[in-house]
C-alpha cells in the first residue's frame, strides 16, 4: 500500500471512530435527558448534577399500569373475568385501579420532571408555557383516540382519558410551579374530596330533587355530575348508546376528585424528594397506603366506591393501592437494588420499555383496532375483520371463555409492545 493510500485509510478510520463516538454520546444524552410522553412517561428523576439517577421503580410502575390498561381495554369481550372489567356502577375491580394509578404516576412525575428542569436552568414561565402546550396536545390526542377513524360530528366525544390527564396535569403542574409547600397540597386535596362529596350529596339535581330524599344517592342518571354533562355536551357523552346523552365517566365535575388523585401522586413525589433513606421512604409510602385505603373503604360505607363518578372514597382507596404497589417497587428497586442485573433486570425490562414510551403504547392500542376494522373481507360465508377472524379461528378454540378472552388480551398487549420495543432499541423516547 502506498503512503498516500495509507494516509487515506487512516483518515477514514479516524472519521469512522469520530462518528461512532458521536452516536454513542447522542444515545447516552437521549437516555439521560428524555422526559415523559404522558407527563412523566420518561420523566427525569434527578437533578442536573446527576443526570443518570432515575427512579427505575417509577418507570416500571408506569409500564405496568399502561400494560394493564391495554390488557383490560382489549379484554376479549363477553366471557372475560370480572376483574378484567370495570364495575357496572358502585364497587371496584382491579380494572378500576388502572386509570387512577396512571394519574397518580403523573403526579409523582411532575415533581421529578419539574425539579430536574429547574436545576438545568429552565424558568417557571418556560415550564408553565411548556405545560400548557403539552396539555393541549394531549387533549387533541384524546380527541383522535375517541373518534378515530370516522370522526362523526353528531356524537363526537370531547371528554376522555387523555383529556382528563391533560387537565389534571396542567392544573397540578401549575400549582406546583406556583407553590411547592406540602401543606397547601394537603389542603387542596382535602377541599377537592370534601367539596365533591358536598356537591354530589347536598346539591339538588334540577328536575329530580335532593339526593337521598327525592332520588337515590348516586343514581346513575339523576345525579348532579351527569346533569351538568347533559347540559354541556348533549349527544356527545360516552353513555348510553345510541343517543350518547346519559352520562360520561370522564365528565367535567368528576375532574375535581381526579385532581385529588393527581395531588396524592404529587405528595408522594415530594416525600421521595426528601432527605431520607430509601427504606424510610418506602416505609412512609406503605404507611400512607394503609391509611389511605382504610379511609377510603370506611368512607365508602356512606359515599360508595364508584369509578364512573370518581367518588372521593374511590380516590382514597385507589390511591392506597397505587401507593402500596409503588412502595413495594421502590423498596425492591431503589432500596434493595433489585432489577439492576440478572433475573430481576429481565423481569423489570418489559415494563420499563412500556413505561418509557407510554404515550406511544396507549395510542397504538387505541388506534390499532379501529384501523384493522377498516379491513373487511369474506370468510366462512360472511363478512369479517382481521381481529374477528383471528378471535374466531384461534382464541375461540380455547373452550373456557375466561382463558380464551385472556389469551386474546395478552396477545393484543404483546402486539402493542412491538413498536415501543423498536423505539427502545433505538434509544428513541417520544415526548409531547
């Protein structure tokens, strides 16, 4: 090889090495600085001085929650187990714990994401503007999810899951930016829960009368929450078909106690920011979980647990379960180091993958069925869709309806895992 050729090869190798180093640095930077898709979805959990310090337990809790949300939202239909469905009205199943746990995670994530950004030099005004934009985008995503693929104006739904997350995130984020004292959050939580109870129990329902005296307490249609939604969004509510003019589980007034759920997550995040040992923090959350569940179940004797109305007793009971699970994960992963290597890391990995791109996983799970329903073909002498065909020719072969629908739900959830896994492999964490 001539000296000139050797110089060319040497320069090429140096350039290639520089490119490789740049790619590695970029991936590391993205992994350390990425923030949540749904507020907190990949939220920075540490100050700028230690960018790699994250709450792995929070990522796992978020991932478990979004995975279970996908599982129960696509539970296979009739025959699925009771715990894979929402309670018909009063009462609470495992499915009813999913949404409040997600709002709880949003509250926890607000603390860590906000403190990390402030430490990196962002101003409160900048964060407030970013929160407003985020909330608008999430709300619009919710509109897409609700009405895809047809978007018929006649019964277009404006309330929804992502809409509630957007509202609770924005209000609690702005509250935390304005005032970071604990007692103000406790006061706001108390006012939200007691105020909602007074509203539902003691405010007369126009055209129906006073709850308990003139109409059953928490009557499905004759309650102040459903009445307000019918005045604001006639014909655009989630229930009942086909008129869409009865009630909505994510209606306007029930945002009040939902704010309480987010505030409880915020308080948990503030507790974890304190100067205590990981074991003490986990113990504190476990004690708070016991107290919250006890208060919720005791209050439910008078003010029943009800997810569709998001009753104050439901807020406390559901937050207690969220705290209990988070305390367990925090103790295992932050205090004991479980999940950093070996079998523990393997078990935690899929939930971290889900948790780091939660918005993507949720959007895929909501839009995929509608997309597949647009594909219609004839099979076995009748019209069908891909999901209907697969269910009839694969999962229906399992004779037990509970296991059959569960197998379908698990398969669908695994399918939604694929796109977030591909993003994870490329160190891509989408954010709003």
